[in-house]
């Protein structure tokens, strides 16, 4: 089976970042971080700390939406505990309504009085998990209770920017214009603005971020890149702006498919160049899904398990996630040829591990999976890669917020808990809006046996940023067995004080459950400041943050 037709195999192999062996300074310390305080790499867009929500399984219904008359605490039908937790980590942007669902969605179905909204077949009804459900709920028949108004309310409650993915496969281009008009036309100005007003939202939503289709090489229309380029022109040219600096995001490749990006940009920028200043983003999806170590490229068979895994699987998952940096670099290089000033940035709007079914908390949670400390490290190393590439990445949204792949939250009915990923986002939020700094992370590689052959993975990596007089360093120690006595030196400044936070667990399978919701969470990490440098021991298999005040 390949992913082009059913979320198919992402086959490109990426390079692994390899760090040098133990340097000569390392007598009493195992690792060193050097932060170059005067070497700024660019502002870390708060929007790279975003989340993705799709009408699939238990994400919207059960996850976000519980209904106004629910006994579950809610605001306007939206789960209060979720909103409160999201506010703790300052979710900057939320992508909706898909995913693949977006290209089957008619936005008109989700506006107007809830009782009059039509019930439609959900894009995911054919999914094996959905087909087995006894109760044919929203996983199969979409009730449209949660539509544009409800999504905007969700964004307002969480202070997040809305990022709306428009339907390019199955609605005409004029409907894209009209959705923008519904969201952004001034109060009372158009019939659609009046309909919005009648729903209690007279003021425009001012939606800036718009996806132009999703995975248009696959579920979003199965287009050839040249065809998609021509559709992209048609859907985006002369879209009404209402004075908003719209950010239109093109549907990027399957995995790291170079050909898709090349041909799309060739078509858009040569012969009859398309000059739309609002074309500002190129989407990348990277799922760490094939953990077979080269044994198969089958989309299903290649998957690993969220909870049952051994030491090799631990490193394999981290390696797969780590490929994101190579993908960003390869895609950026192609875009450089056509857009040398890089007006168009990378938008990584789906990322995370994707395991086989079986650990979802409820059968209705299609693509639901448990989240262990391994996934927390994978998420952290991905966010570090975004921080290091802050000049390239303008938006990133984790797939997906709740009851899905790399979730921050798992819940069912009135039970709710935060996964280890939540604590990563909680730690890393300090980077939002900060200036990314060049930093070198040095430690011996981790060595392990990979099917009888020696394999290695970097021993320490991370990112650094600056906000005023605070330097923020986040790092991942992937070694399952070894803590790292680490020295953090600031090139160009001197540390006066520091605080540390870390997430780790001696059990690599550790995760949270309804019964034990606080099994994995972050805790404070002891740090020492001596001679303007910071000394800290990074526990084995950990994500850590050190915040340093500088003179
Ligand atoms: O996140 C689940 C699915 O994965 C999305 O709908 C699709 O865009 C991707 O293939």
C-alpha cells in the first residue's frame, strides 16, 4: 500500500545530524553547550508553537467540543479544561478543519443555526477504525455542530490565530472567496457578514492564514504538481483581502518529494510568473511512521507501536523525527532557486510520530494513540529544529492537539489528562518570539546495535534563544542510560543566575493515563552558576530547559 492513495508511504531517507566524538575538554563533564550570544539566527515566530485540529475520530467531537448542554465544564460548548491547559502553554495558532477532511468540507454546512445544519458523510468514514464502530457518530456522519463560528470562538478563548484550510478539491474557487468574505468582510457590509452578525459575530474574524488545499498530491485531489500550480493560481488570485495581509499556504510535497516542489515552483514562477505577495507559505508534513528499519515501505506494516517498543525502536523513532531538518533544508534549497529573497517560508503544519492502531483510549478515536516519554523527546527535538531554522519556518502545527497522533491531551467524556507532550510545549513556550541564537551542542554520540549493525545517534542537541537579558537553552539527551554532566558557556555574555526544568522517566514507556495522569511531567532541575557558566546534569532520556540571566 502506498500513501498517495491512502496516506501513503513517505519513503525518502534523510540524513542524520552527527556530532563529533568526545572532545579534549571533557574530563569531568560529558557535554558542552556553547551559545553565541551575538549571533542571531532570526526571530522565532510564535506561530511555530501551533496545533492542528481535524474533524477526525475524537479530535473535535469529544476532544474540543462537548456541547453547550454537556455536564462537562465548557464555554460555549468548548471543553473548559482544554482551553485552560492551552492557555497555559500559549498556543499561538490552530489549524482547522483538516487535513484530508478539509478537501471534502463545505464551510456553508457549518454556519447558521445549529439545528438546521446538514449532516454529511465524514471524509474518514471509510477508515477501518470508523467502519468498526457500532455507533455511527461524527466519525462517520459529520453533524456540522462545530463549524466556522465555533472554531473562531475556540481561537478567541485560547488567544490563538486561526489557520483555516480551504477546500480545493471539491468546492469551486468562488467558495474560497466566499469563505474569506464570511470571515473577514467588515461588520454588516455583505450578506455573508450579516449572516455572521446574526450568529453573534458582527466583527470580522480577520483570518490571516489560509491553506490552499491539503496534500494535493494525495487526498487533496491527487493532482500532478503542474495541475496543482494552475489550480493554486485560480483559487488564490484576486482573493478579497479586506486590507489583511493574508498568508496563503501552498500544499507541499509528500514527505520530501523534491519533484513536487520543483515542478510546482517552476510552473508558478517561470514563463507566466505568478506575483501574489500573499503567497507566503509552503507546507511540509513529516510523520515518523515507518519504524521497520528498512524492512518494508508498506504504510501499515512499517508502523511501530506507541507503547510496546524496545531500545532500538526508541532510537529509530528519534532518527525518523530528526529527518525534519534535512527535509526543511532540501525544500528550502529548491525554493531558493525560484524565490531567492525567501518571501515564501516553510509551514510545517503536520508533524509527529504515527503508530499502528491499538492504544487509542476509545474506539471512536481514529488515529488516537498513547504518548510516552519517547514522543516527548521526539517533539522536543522537532521544536529545537524549528528554533534553529527560525529564518525558514514561519508556522508549525503539531498533529494533532487532542485524541489523535502526537496529542498534547487525551480525553474521553468527562475524563481528561495532559500527555508528556504538553510539558514539552510548556517548557518550550519561552522561545516564542525570542531571537534564535547559534549554539553548538557537543557530546559523544550514542551507540547501539541496529539489527546486528553498529548504529549511532547524536548525543545531545537543542536550541538557544534570547529574550532581553534571558538566554533560553533547550536540549534533548536521547541516551537511555547515561545522564550528561553538561557545561553551558555563553560566548559574548556572562551568566549571573539560572533555573532549570526537565522531563524524564527511568521507564522509556512511561506515559500518563486516566488513572495516573501525573506519571510523566516536568520538574525542576538543579543548576549551578559558576564563573559565568552554567553546570547542569541532564538526566538520561530527557528534555531540559535552562533559563539563564545574563549580565
Ligand atoms: O493527521 C492525519 C492525516 O494525515 C491528515 O488528515 C492528512 O493531512 C495527513 O495525511
